[in-house]
C-alpha cells in the first residue's frame, strides 16, 4: 500500500478542530502568517502545484497574479461544484478532511489578499455543506480568520449551495451564479485573475488543489516534489466507478501506471476505460501501462481531467455509453452559443442512431466535422470538450479496438 497524503485522515477523520490540530493541522496556516503573503505565493509557485479541477493550470501563477493586482477588492472562490458524471473525489475530500480543505482556503485568501471568500458547494452535497458550515464556524470562533484579510483586516467566508447545473462549475458561470444571475459562462479574456467575481481580481481553485496547500506551506516547495514526476509533482485523487468490484476514491502519486489504479479498484478483464470524465478519452488495454501524469496522458492523446475513471467490461456497448454522454452534454449546454446549443443536440441524435444500429452510414464523418466546429467556435470549455470522448471512440473503432 502506497503512502496516503491527501487521504491520510480518511480512515479516522478529524471532524472537530481540536482533533485536527492534534493531528498536525493548522501548522501551515501558522507558517503562512509568519512568512507573509509574498513568500506563500512563492512557495506554492515553486512547488509546481497544478490545479486539480481539470485544466491543470499552475496554482502559484494564478495566486501571484491576484496578489499583484492593483485593485484592493479581491476574492477567493473554492470550487466544490463537482457535477461531472463519475466524479466524486471532492465530496470524499470534503467529508473526510474538511479542515484541511478549509485551512488551504484560508491560506489562499491570505496569500492573494482577499477580504471575502466563497465556498461554492454542489447543491446535492448537503452533508458536505453542513459539515463545512460547522467547521468554518469552529475556525472563526477560535480566531483563525482574524487578520487574514487585506492589511490585517478581517476575512469573511460565505458558503453557497450550487445551482444544480454542471455548467455552474465552470469558473465564469460560477461567478454569475454567486452574483445572483443564471449560471452562464462569459468569454475569456478577461481571465478571473483580472476580472472575476463582481469583475474584481479573483482566485478560484478546486477542492483537491487547496487540500495540498497546508502541507506545501508547512514543509516548503520541495515537499510536493517528493511525490510524482518532474512535470506533475504530487499525488492525485481518482474517482473510480463502472465495472469494478471496489469502486471508490483512490490516491496515487503522479506517474503510477493506470494498471495499478485498476488493480486497486478491482477492475479486471476490461474492454476499455473512460479516463477524464464525460469530456475524457476512451483507453484500451494496450494503454493500461500509461503513467498517470499530465504529460503521460498527453503523450497518448488522453487527459486526466479531474481524475474520473469509468471502467467498461467486454459486454459494454461503448456506442451506448457515448450516447449517454451525448445526452448529458445536450442537457447541460447552457444554450448561450449556437455551436454548442445546436451541436450537442445534433451530436446526441447521431449517437442515438449509432447506439441503436439505425445509422445511415455518414454519422462518423459528420460527428468529426461537428466536433471541429464545437471545439473551435464555442464560448466555454463545455462546448470545447463535448466531442472529445466521441472522437476517441471513432478513432478506436477505426483501429478495431471495440469488442464485438
Ligand atoms: C463545464 C465545466 C465544468 C466545470 N466544473 C468544475 C467543477 O465542478 N469543479 C472544479 O473544480 N472545476 C470545474 N471546472 C473547471 C473550472 O472552470 C476551473 O478551471 C477550476 O475551478 C480552477 O481550479 P483549479 O485551478 O484548482 O483546477 C469546470 C469547467 C468546465 C468547462
Ligand atoms: S459552449 Fe455551451 S455551455 Fe458554454 S457558453 Fe456556449 S452554450 Fe453555454
């Protein structure tokens, strides 16, 4: 069994502040206060921490940019919306180590000089939201929020329940949702670090990303680099579901082979896996030696996304799976831009025809054309990635990899 870093308290969660402090908690926050905002940003940057929400953007660069902004009104947002099919690692992180996530959030607020933070939790995650509310109350009552705001002022943290749509996890749509509007994405640039929540400089980070921060600040930048690979330092959480005997959340250092994750989850004799969530790619047994790192996935034309893996046995009809994914995207498209609003519907119709064996013969060609249009002309990441899994399935079929 590998050493567990992010999940180290999962078997015996520290759900009150005294237990958390007794297990080494709050040392990162104390060190952050001692070394100052600039140094915290430097350490996080040097650690090589990459965002775990899907895009893998360097966290330190984001924080540095907000810290250096001219405006004094700045925000920090914790993205706990987690609504992609097959993704549940943030819920496990929140429910088993809420204080570590909140400590990372407080350090982040301090580092960027935010006076107000929002914790945006998926609406269906009632238990996690209640727990977070209670933990935040304990931290505040014990004085841990005092002096973290700009120029030693107060920090306010507000909990918000998500709007019940996948698109509300997209950062700009999430800002709109907090502001009280429909959760619809906005064109970028400007990026959130320049004009985010309420059009002010904003750092937005995923739950798993900030959970790494207390240890990084406490032990220094080299600590994270003690795990994983040079280009993907640290460990990663994976949500594993589908045809496995032990579905659940698993932690591995970056660079561990995909086969190791499958063995942990009891996934055997598979036809394929979908790695990276609904917008991920299908991988087949000849790729199960792939190192699970950002660069390892990229070399195989795959993506880790936020770490969702769905396993499929030899009896699974992967066109039916693609049809379900197509239905998801058509349903979740916010409808704001034509390539995505119309494209995801046409894509779903063609996938339905293929899954039911009533295609006219030109669907694959049309799906690839549609994929190009949606990728190039959509406003946000949903439209950009709605065809990724479909494209990988067409390619795999062409190589004769599908069962039956
Ligand atoms: C359609 C869509 C849904 C998303 N949903 C989430 C989500 O539920 N949680 C999340 O952390 N990031 C989600 N993201 C990514 C966020 O926009 C953003 O990149 C992320 O919160 C940044 O945090 P990180 O740098 O820590 O990864 C989503 C992106 C898209 C395009
Ligand atoms: S790409 Fe889709 S989800 Fe994104 S803004 Fe356009 S219609 Fe909405």
